[in-house]
C-alpha cells in the first residue's frame, strides 16, 4: 500500500468510515422491521411526512421504507468500493477511484437533502440537524474533490537535446 494519499482520498476515507457503519445499520433496521426502522431517529422525518402529509397507506409506507433502505445501501456499497479502490495504490494515484466516491456522494446528498427538507416540513429539529450535518459533510468532500486534481505524470523532456551520433567501430 502506497503512502502518498491525496487529500480527496483521505477525506473520502474519513467520510466512508462514518457513513458505512451508520447507514448500513439504519438500512438493516429498516429491512428487519420496516415500520419500526422507518420511525427511528434517522428516518423519522421521512416517515412522518409520508404518513401525515402524503397520507400514504401502510403497505405503501413499507415499500417507501424499503426504497429508502435500498438507497442507503447503494451509498454504502459505493463507499465500500471507493475504499477498496483507494487501498489499491496504483488506482489512487491516477484518481480513478473517485468515480465511486462521486456516485456515493451524489446519491447520499440527494437522500440527506430530501430528508433535511422533510424534517423541516414536519418540525423534527434533531432530525433536521442530523441530515444537515450529513449533507454538509458530503458537500465538503465534493468541494475537496473538485479542487484536488491528481498529480500529472507527464514526463518533461528538455527541448535542447544534443543530436546523438552513432559511433562506428572503425572511427579512431
């Protein structure tokens, strides 16, 4: 494993260290018991909005909970893929592992932003703070990724190279 970490790789690894266990746990609780898992603190704003404002039936709320769990697991999967690609040093130097991080940040930002808006609509202050913090973490990593370009590996060749002359064996 190489030791030359780019700042976006380091920021993405820290982000993955938070989001993989927390979002996987939330998704597992939703998959285990959709209604109870949806009414836990991280997803309560989505549940309240779906049941109170949209007046969805209970089977539709269960399907909505599974869709939310699938979205969270997708983010977890892309963050895990990013960590795997980051550990492989030759990919990290080229910046090729950033696509998985970008996909995870895109989907995760949409989920956190929507959850933040829904938390403000239903008046859940603690859920609003949680989703706003998650969204700010993701947006900060996006900003770091935008300005942290991979180091170019272009070889510099001096333009004033002397013309090489072949040396023949009979030249004295």
